């Protein structure tokens, strides 16, 4: 597939470690990436930093732009949301008209500070379900990337972590699995958006493991050799 035929990607709230980590990997894989933020200045600062890091790694030909969140959502084919849970609903309300007919990758984890090491799922079941209910059926919400350490995404090498991909539309999940693979990981169909609760809850479990063992833990799917 040529670069021209690849979807344009936007990452809303993309100035943090998770957002810029995904942006670096997707840009290096040949995608056009837009980093979105609440302010143009923050987005531009993140893009400048990304370009500097990529240049240090010997990668100069990348297409990365900076925009405010709404403009980023309007300009992209697939949109990724990497904001804290407390900003999820307000950000989605802002960009809702721009998401109609598109895929939204929701990376939101319903962590409730300061007790982030405890599973505290919302009344709706999961952040993924909140996004789908808020946006309506014309938006294909796919929940993914909650169990990947941002620190690993910032590194230049492959990531030893598998990614659970949940969403109501299989074709949309397929598109997200392509992006998981482009970012250097394995993606797995994990069912309907309701199942996002499992991946979101695992994040708190991984926080406990990381603290206990001084690591950046992820998940791996075993038993695949038994298939077929």
C-alpha cells in the first residue's frame, strides 16, 4: 500500500507520551499524522519535539502536522483519542460532528485519581461504551491500546505487548489492527465494545504490577500455536 492510499490519522490530546509515541510510530510507518491539542501552541510544540527525535534516529521524511482538536478531527480519516478520562466526554462533544462516518480509536482508561491502582469502571460499563453512546452508531468506536506502556512507545524498537481491539464493527476493528501492527505490535479481535471493560480494568492491574516489580508491563496472548 502506498503512502497516498493510507488513511490520514489524527491523535486528539496527542501531546502526551502516549499520543506522541503513537504518532512517532505511525509517521515512521508512512502515515500522515495530525497531533491535536486544545491549543495550537501545544500541538506545534509536540510536533517540533517529534521531528527532533525522529531526526536523531535518522528519520527525516515524516508527515506530521499540528492542529487544534476539532480541526484535527475534521482533517483525518481515523481519529484516536488519548485524553484523560476526566476530559473524554467534553472532547468528544466538541468533535462529534467531525467524527460522523469515521473510526474513533478510544484509548481512554477510567482511572480515578488518586486510587489509580484500583479498578473503578464507570456506570456505563466502560469508557469505550461511553464514547459509543455519546457519538451514536454513525461513528465506529474501537477501544484499543489501553495496556501499552507509553514509555515503550517512545522507544525506537518493537514493543513486547499485544493489543486487545474491541468494537461493534468488525471492519473497523480490522483497520485498527492494521495500525497496531504498523506501531510494531500484535492486535487481536476481542469482541464488541462492551468487552472494552476488560482491557480498561487491566490497566489498573498493570499499574500494580509495574509498581511492585519496577517495570512497564504489558499483556501477551498465548496458545496461538494451537490454532487450526
